[in-house]
């Protein structure tokens, strides 16, 4: 084995096991383009466009197709750019490895490694495959991408002689994708590519599928509109037959279908994509890359955000937090002596050493670098300590650093003092801190020593407590999440004590005992698991599969977002309603995500949730506005045709009406949103759409019929002109009513774009009938001043009535919901 594999054997195993790589699904440009058309609402619009074309309404058909194409192109442009940005973020974490083959040490591409290869690893290397350690020196590995642990794990060659909760606890194994933080090792490759633990996680991720929340809600809306169209079509057809007979049944059928198609809010995809694009741009300013546009609205819909603690809630680095002892400065100095700080040309990777390095002064650092280190015995998990022999003040001094209970055994301490030390250590442990104790003794006569020299006669120096501090921004972000109706849950592979301490300090749990372990989750049936997942906010010692289980259990009742970055997070990221990762996340995690944070912070995610809710709120505004307006016009035109033998509005006038009202309506995508709209996760409430659209649609119909009753007796030209003016102005003022649930003057000020489009549209409608072009091309008649006053008065009364009905409806809505919940 010391000679490594022979070339012939390497080639044989390469054919058997394949490349040491995990194939990812490359996203081509046509995948992104086709994705834009996978929507039930788009299918509905295409059907409407086809029907319009068959019925001879070619212009309407072309307009609808343009809306669909514009939506697809805008969505493609935004999402394809995001995919390209993600590709730029990718980095090859492993490229070449040192391997012994045919008795020679050589460098090969890591993807060409095979099981049985003997590889050499040192500080800074990424482990390229799953390995078994056969020889090592002070070999420590950062496994945070797998476990979430912020402290490196000491590895060794010792066989496993205890029962392990999971394979990741095996100290003689290393795993693909983890990083060597200190020391060196010779190791035997045992698994490559898809057969590694990383490969198993990637397989679970690839087998997981999800449907966008926004797509599900849009599908419900499409179904509702389709049913509405069919019912209204049948009603118009039957009423016309009852009134006019069956003599013109063919023309009546064509008219009914055309009228029904006109109810569909054809610009909804454009409004959505404009709103989503604006949201994506706003998020980009906060260093957030959105891979899938619809995920912005999904982000706004989440009710629970699950996150690892490391680097998101905490700083992801250990700091010195507390001391126990008579001289804190001396304790810290001796901790530096027992570390790598005074070893020249050696990189400091140990997280405890880094914390000490940050705490000591620059003068002390210079002193430490000059002190001679004579010999050392590295940290060993069995001994739970390390030791160094140094030349200090012309004397040789042996220093011990390690677990307080082990260090206390070597010191001459009174029983009471020893109990005080261990009680303090226990207290800090319950707070989630890690502790190291220091002791020393004068050592004479030899230049090296053994473990036997560590056993007694030491003088106790002190204990240092280390913690991964909570980010300052975390507390505000959690409070903001609470105000938005979003629960935060911690899902980590870290220890119970660390996880619950973070949860307790951030007030995510009110009891240090309120934590559930991965091993406990495996013992629960599906019903009990769902109950526990709702009850607990802190989950510790979770494996990738257990994180996956927790997310699935929560999704039975909630919409769930998940923030992760490690290889072990990929399945949970894929199954969550919204998967969020950071820039430095593993490739597998990044592939499984929807949103990438270039700045790791819970605060940024909360801003994203708020942005998603703004997008959703504006989309809902458009749906309510168009449904109410379209149905109002639909019923008015359908009823008026029963009483006159000419069109109440010419086709060219109808086209101009749609043009002047559609663009201001589309600008709702940029509108400002009231704070109350952001307080809870949004959804398309079909019942609310049906009720409010019907109520406001009936009001619109009544006022349209008032226009008809007043102006129909004055001749076709005056009716058509007056009805056109009334329709444009009522639709424009209606936007300012329906954009908020409160009195319009109490709402947030409309966006600049909405005002910029509404004012010119109103002026165009009012001035055009007075121009030669309007008279000749659109067949308008110049309105008399008396008629103009009547039109403006009707518009004003319409706005007042609409506001009154809206306010009464939304004031009664909360109490109605409360009564429904009470009766249930």
C-alpha cells in the first residue's frame, strides 16, 4: 500500500467507478425560455388569443400574443442574467491532488482519483474524496459545510470502538468537500464521485422536486377566471335568446364568446414580470441574486424561515468571551504560548488560536513570536489536551492546554477550588460557550518529554471561555420577522448546547431545554414529527436527511424558506418553498437554491421577504382592479345591446379606451404598498377576489348604465363619446381607490410612474374629442359643456360610492373571518 496503486489498476478502477465528480444539471438558455411559458394563466391567455383570432378579432388576438411574448422575453432576460451570474460565482473547490502511484508521488486532477489511491493532505487542502486516514500529525478538518460546527474536528488513525450516532462522527474518516485546517495526513481513498457522502446528498437533492407557490396560486386564479368566463358566457347567451329569440343565434354566439374573452386580465403576466423585475433590481442593490423571478413572490409568502445558526445568526468565528482565574492577562498569554502563534512560518487555522490571536495585544504578539518552542505534543481527542515545552525567562516551562476537567486532574488544587472551576465551566457550557484551561510547571533537564510528564505537579493558571457571538443585526432582523408574521427556526448539525444557547440568546426559545435532536426525530412517526416541528424552534445534531424531514413536516401546514450553505443543506434547499444560500456556499447547495446572498445576513433575507410581499400586493391590486373593471364593462355592454340596435362604443374607441386605461393599470406594478399589507404572508384569496370584484363590478355596471340612460336619448355619437369619456375617467379614478384597503388619503402616496401615466391618460381622453383628429378618426362628437359637467359629476359620485363600499367591505372582513374561525 505504501507504493500506491499501479497505473493498470488505476485505469481498471477508473472504468469501474468513473470520474471523481458529481454531475450537475447545466441550465441552457432554452430551458430558461421554455420555463416562461409553463403557467396555467399563460395557457389561458393563448387560448383567449386563439379564440379571438378565430372570431375575426385579429387585433385583440395580436395584442394578447404581444403581452404573452413580452412577459416571456422580460422573464427570460432577467432569469438568464441571474443564471449567468450564478455561473460566475461558481468556483472549483478541488482541482489537483497529491497521490502516490507506482511508488512515486505525483499531482493529478482530483476528478481522476479512484478508490484505493493513497493521497497526501496538508493545511489548506480541500479533501477531494471520502477517505480513511492511515497516518497523520495534528490533523484537523473544518467540517462546517457538512455539520455546521464552527470548530475544526481532530482526526486520527485510531479504529472506532464506540457506537456512533452518524458516520460524520467517525474520527478516522474524512469527507469530500471539507477543508484541512491544520497538520498533515496520508489517507486512503474509499469512495469517489457519486458514491461519496456528498454524492448521496446530491442524489437526494436531484430526486426532490417542488412547484412554485406563486405558480400554484396563479393556477387557482386561472381556474377561477375560466369558470367565471364560462358562467358569464352562458348567462349572456341565454338572456339574449330569451329577449331577442333565435333568429341571429350564430352572431349571438360569436358576440357572447368575444365578450367573455374580454373579461380575462390579459396584462397580468406583464404586471407580474414588471413587478418581479423591479423587486429583483431592488434586491440586487442589497447584494441578492435571484435565480428564478417567481421566487421573489414565493419569498414574500413564507411563513417559516429555517436557518443554520453559523454565520447567519452568529459571526461564524470564535471570540474570547470570559475568563476564570486570578490574572486574565497571564491566562491569555499562556494560551498564546500553547498555540501556533509562536511558531514561525506556520499558518494559524485553529479557531481557538485565532480567537486568542485577536485578543492579545500587538506587543504580546511580538513577544510570543520570539519565545522558543522546544517540543510539543499536539491535541488529541482521547487526551483532550495539548502541551508545549517553551524557553521562558531562561527556564524551560511545560504548558498544558485543554478540557478543564482534564487539566484540573494534573494540578494541586483544593477540592472546593476545583468544584468552583468545574461549576463555572458547566455554567458556560450551558450558555453555549467552549472552554480551555491552562496550567504549567517548570521542567528541567531534557529537551523533549512524554505524556508521562503531563500527569502531575502543575500549577493552575485559569480558564478561557470562547463563544461564536450573535451578530448585532440578528436581534433586529428577528424582531422584523416577528412583525411580518414569519417564524424563525434553527436547523443545525452543531451540538445541543451551542444550538440552544443561540436560540435562547436570540429569544427564539424561552427555555434552555427546548431543543430537539436529530436522533430523537428518527424515532418519531409522521404525525408526531409534524407536532414536534411546530412545537420546537431549535433543532440540533441534524443530518442532511433529518433536515429534509423537518422541512417536509413543516410544509404540511406552512410555506417554508430555508437558508443554508453546506453540502449537507442541498436536499433541504431543494425541497423548501424557497431555497436561499450565500455566495461561498458549496456548488451543490448553490445549484439547489432560488436566491443567492452575496452578503450573509438574516437582515437581508427579511428585506427580501418584505420585497416579495410588495410584489404580491401589487399583483393582487391589478387582479382586483381589472376583474372589477372588466366585469363592469362586460355587464354594461351586454345589457345595453338588449335595448339599442347600434354599438354603444365603436371598436376603434374601445381600442383607445383599452390603451389609455391599460398602461396606468400596468404601472400598478411599481406602486407603493401600505405597511399593513406586509404584516402577514400573502396569498391569492379567490373568495375575496370574487366578492370585491363582483361588488365593485356591479357599481361600475350601474354607473355605465346611468351613462347609457342619460346619453342614449341624445343620439349615437353623443352616447359613444360620453360613454368613452366616462369609461376612461372611471377606470383611472378606480385605480386610486382599489390600490389600498383604507381611505385613499390615508394610504401611502402613489408611485411616480402611476401618476405620470394616469394624468396624461385623463388629459388625452378629455382633449381628444375637441380635436379634428379625434372627430375624424375616432368619430367623436365635441361634448357640450353641460354634458361634460354631467360626466365629471358622475365620475366623482362613482369614486365616492366605490370608496364607501370598499371601506365598509374591508372593515367587516376581519370580524367576519373571526366569526368563521370561532364557529369552526
